[in-house]
C-alpha cells in the first residue's frame, strides 16, 4: 500500500501504529499523521491519494465520529476505507462511527496479529 | 485548591434531582482499575503477576519510605468523577514496557523519551479502558494528556496495586477529587 493516514491525538500511539504495521508485515510506502479529525481532513484534501485511514475516536477539536461523517459526505467506504482504533470497545461511540460509515474497528491495545487480521483485506 | 482522596463522597451527600447515574463504590472502581491494567498488559503481551496485598509484601516500594520508583506518569480524567490514574515504575520495568509497547527490536536503543512516551501511553490505555468499564455512564468523559509525576519522595506507599513485570515492579494508583459528586449535581 502506498499511503496511509493515521489520525490520533497521541504522537506515541501514531508511532506505535506505524511500528505494529511493519511488525505485522503490512508494507506501507508512506505514512501521513494527524492529531485530530480536522487535521485529518486537511491531510486528505492535500493528499487525495491516501488509500486507508486509521483513526482514533476520542480526540480534541474533531473526534473520530465527526471525522468519519465528514469524510463519508465526500467519499464512500469503497473509495476510502476507514478503520477506527480505540479503547472504546463496546461503546456507543464505536457504533456511531460504524453507523457513520467506518469500515471496521480495532480495539486498543492491539498486537501485530490483531492488526494484521483487521487490515490485511485492505492490502490486497 | 484541589484536594485528592482515596475514597468517594457518599451519594447521600449529593442533592440529586432526577435519577443520578449509578455510582460505583471506591472498591468497585479499584477492582475495575485492576482489571483495566490487566487488560492493557495482556493486550500488549506483557507477562505480569499481580502482587497480592502489596502493602504487606515487604517490598521496598511498599514500605512507606516514599520511594515510588524511577518514573511516574499520570492521566487526569473528568466525567462522572474527576481524578487521575498514576503509574509508577522502576527503570527496568519502564524500559521493558517501552520495548514491548513500542515494538522495538532487541538492538534498538531505548531513549528516556521512549520510556516516558510508552509509560504515558500505558496510562492513557489504562484510563481509557477504565472509562469504558465504569467511569463514563453519562458519556461526558474526558482525559488529559499524560503528565510526568514525582516518584522518589512522593510515596510508593500510595500504591493501591502492584504488578510484577519481567524487569521490575509497576505500581498503580487511583485518586479522586475530594467530595466529588456526579456531574450536574450539587453537593
């Protein structure tokens, strides 16, 4: 995969996600990073060739649910897959994100195996 | 000035209008915290063992001599309650967490920033998991960014639970603002 956008307000978590993808054997040419949904939207406007978005749910300014809603007003789930990554497992916000058009959900913390299982389908 | 305590205000002290959210007891919160820590450690494949009755274990960090370890971080939260979760670690345990959580290779050098970042993210994960378990029944929860907290001279005796990791001990504390009531209610 050429380009993935990682949206998380924790720079450490963004670093962890990049490393776990490598450990999971999921090759990515370039990572883009954003600290919240608003920054994520800006990144997508500047880089329309992003192929997959991994996003946290709880973030300042624009959370993951609002981010998914904003993206889905322009791009379908087939055009740009979005996977939520959060500790919110079982929470109403996860359901809201899925109802808004997120393609899937991965619970934090995660292992290379769980990441591989969730993301492999998008790596063709 | 904020006052922090280790117990909850009785719900009876709150003049509640309407139906207040279910309020867990402090013991229930501690149990949920212990389960949250276990979830996070299991989730990142860190082997651990809970140290039962830590305060009576005779471990130096439980002796009340004020030695809380080598590094400590805390994450503040605000929702049904206002408070913070603190993790304190000895250097070996902190480096082990950093290596594991950051997926570092054996030949990678662990920097002090890596250690602080990893422990901070661990506190984030624990607090986030605790939130899902018990702290957010009214969906108003917010969390701060991890902050460095004092360790030596600040009280290993404050630890409510401790976990033996492969390279040392990690202790965990839960503090709540004194006299706290459910949000939207007045004392």
